[in-house]
């Protein structure tokens, strides 16, 4: 097995995107911030799952009518997200991913 040492400096676009990543200590700080951000995001996601599970329990008296309501609310949430943050994701996702996988990145 090859025992080549790991690089101590970030390579490629990381140096230009994150000025703090130009040194090893700066790279450690950036890695810690990314880890904290990921942990916070997972905590928020977990709490949102609990909130929506509780809301689903409140909608139980609607019977089977609650399932179309879930889809409608999901569309109302995802629609503005696509419009404002991911305009390239319009249309059917699978149909747009096929040409992208053929042509490459």
C-alpha cells in the first residue's frame, strides 16, 4: 500500500473560495465551522420532522382526505424554493438529468 503523505495545503478552488483555508489552522477552523453547520442543520431537520409528525396527527380526523392535503402543502413549500433558488430544476427532474449524465458536468 502506498504511504504518500496527505497534502497540508488545500488544492484547487478551495484556496480562492475560502481565504482562511490558505493555512492549515485556517483550514481546521473552516472544517469546524462546516461541521457545526452540518450538526445544526441536522438538528433543525430532526425538529421539523417532529413538528410535521405532530401536525399529521392533528389532521387524522380528516381521514383519507389528509393525503392529498399533504401533497398540496408540499407543492406550496417546494414551488417557491424551486422558483427562487433552483430555477434550473424546472420540469421533470429525471428527464433533465438524463442529458446531464450523458454530456457530463
